[in-house]
C-alpha cells in the first residue's frame, strides 16, 4: 500500500515538473526587441533621463526589478522596459515573466564624456612674413600646444544640458599624468563674429588661464599626406603673436584628433 502511495506522489511531482518544463519550452526567452547587447551604457545628468526599450518573446507578463533603484529605476510600461536614470553607478535590472524566463540588463551610468587623442598637428599662417620669421612664428605657435601627439583630452560633461564640466588634459600619453581644468562649450550661429573657423567652441580654464579651441574640420596637410580631417581643434593665436610679428596675417594651431568615444 505504501508503495502505491509513494508511486502516486512521485507521478504527481513528475507531472508538475513536466508542466513547468513544457511551459518554459512553450515560450521563447525574453529579449530586447532591437538589439542583442544587454550591457547598456547611459549618461547622467543628461537632457534625457528616461529610456524605453521594447521587449519581445516570453509570455508577455513582464515585471522588472532594479538592484540599485537610486541609480536606475525600472518598470514595465505597455510591454516595454522603462529605465529612469537617477544617479551615477552600476546596477542590474532583471525582467521576468510567468513562464519562468528572465532577462538581465547590466547598466552602467556615467557622465557624458568625449575622449580625443591628438594624432598630429600643424600651424596655419596667413600674411607674408619672411622665411626666418615664418620659422620663428611656427616655433612660437607650436610651443603653446598643451598636448603632444599621442596625448589628448577627456571632456567630462557634468550638467544636464551637456555644456560644461571637467577637462582632463594628457600632455604626453592619453590616460597618464592628467592636468585638470574646467570647460564650457558654446555654439555660434553662422554669420556671428568669431565663426570664420567654426561654430562650436570649447572654452578651457587651465591653471587660471582661459584658452579657446574651435572644433572644426580642416584640409589638413603635412609632409605625409593631405586630407580633410573631420575633427580638428583650432586655436587662434593671432592676437598673442601679432605684436612680435606684425607681418603675419593670422596664426592658428591645428590639432587633428582621433575621437575614441562619446
């Protein structure tokens, strides 16, 4: 009799396991609808603090949980996962449904950052100075560059509008021995004074000194090649040098940048 009893219990448990397995097999795993990567890199503070990602598969009865809601809040809205950015840091958000499936999102929240390495540089010179004077002007202009080839800049935006923050200047090698300062960006409309070279400016303050770099494109040429460089930081040194070299019409340094990431 006991044998019959335990056999019945075993059959019931086996039936339950079978039902669960069959339910898992019935519904494909939950996934993001438009991307395979489940590691998300988001910005804070930023003009956009809420992100929606469409979900698909599973049985549709989604729920969401964030392990660090002070960094990222998570909820389901009309079949989508809504992420609300609340602070800097890392969290895991887990999406589950009634079929037993789950999807984990690894979310990293950081400041919006621009990273640029100086590939090479040159001096643009107008006017008609003598050759010896031209060489002296070029040497004086190059001496003002804060970064050698291989060094670079890291602009960390700390406001919601992405207009200001901290700049880290790497004089020799990117990522090493940073000089820290502040920066503000500004844009000018075409035709405004100061737009002869470009319309997007970085105003840097380093050791109490303000310097302005224009982000622009340039037909960048040297002894190796000639090309239109898509990202160049230009600094106009005309006012700084024209007193010593009145024959020069304009003097600018041009730093051709390799943009690593945003």
